[in-house]
């Protein structure tokens, strides 16, 4: 399906806005971008595969900005990727056959719960205090990363937010560092893996991709730049607003 000039501008603006806010909060680009794809005429399955491919480039925009600060440690990055990627592959393989509405209701409740949890924990994510990177705690952490990876592969909206909160709550990261890991490892590598699986099993609207990719890269870079400049408290508020709005939207249907 080809886009008109007006639809191309709408698609670029939606991608830019979605990825800007996603880079601020650590996820949630699908809240805006995925429904717009359906509104402009794609089926659910094609919109899902197309959104997943485009979301990879949010990670590119974030990498361009975060790469100057060197916040990602190699060992932690390898653990996150090794634990999450099998879940991503499994989730992406099953999603096209799963009942859509029950999954979205469950995801909505969980996502809104993340935001409310953060609201009522004022000091959550304000300081970086690493923990559970060894021993039994690491085992629990790896299991959590696998579950989050499965959600990332199988659900359209907001799953990067789950990785952000898991890195904060279990591994002791602050918001700024957790969002950096989420945008680059989840946004680029996890989403890239899911995109490959969905691209093989489903159909991607490649003609729509230039507007989506440009919006993803520019929005991801700008959102990441502002998040770094403003710091943890600002990112925490963006995370809370994004999770609650996504949760309500998914529950409302």
C-alpha cells in the first residue's frame, strides 16, 4: 500500500512524536505509532511487523547520543541480551497466533501498575546502587529479563518500560542509566531480533519505512538528549505519565 503526501507527513510526525517521548521515558513508542499505522490502513499483523522494524531505529537515535557518554557496561549488556533474546524470539514466533484482546488487557493492567508503583516510591530510581549481578540474585534477574523479552517480542506497546523498571527495581540502576540500557539493548537489539522474526513470518510495509525510520532516529536522538540534560527526576515523571497513559489506553481498548 502506497502513502499519499499528506499521509507520509502524518506518519513522519507520529513517528517523531512517539519516539521522542519513548526516549524520554524508556519505552512506549507503540502507544502512538502502532495505532497510527492501523488508522492509515494497515492490518494488525502488517502494522505489528512494520512497527517492530521501525522501532529498531529508535535505538539507533539513542545510540548516537548515549554513545558519547559510555554508560553501558559490557558484562551487564551481555547478560541482558543473552537472557532477553530467547524470550523475544519465542514471543515474536507466537504473537501472530495469540488472542489479541486478552493479552492487551493484561498488558494494560501491568503497565498502569508500573506507573503507579513508581509514583508511590518517590526515591525509586533516583540513585545508582548496583545489586544482584552475581549469584542467586542474578538467576532471578535473568528469569525476569527472559519474561520481559517475551513480552517485547509478542506485544506492540510499551514493553521497553518493563525492562526499564526491572533494571531499576531488581538491578539497582537509576532511571537515566536504565533508560540508556533499554533504548539501546531493547530498542536496537531486542526489537531488531523481533523485527527479523516478524519479517520472516509476517509482512512488512516497506514503502512506509522511510518516514518511520527518519522519525525514529530524529525523535530518539532528541528525546535522549533532553533526558540526559534533565536527569533522573524528570525521566521518572515521564516514565510515570507514559506508563499510566498506555495502561489506560490498552484497558479502554
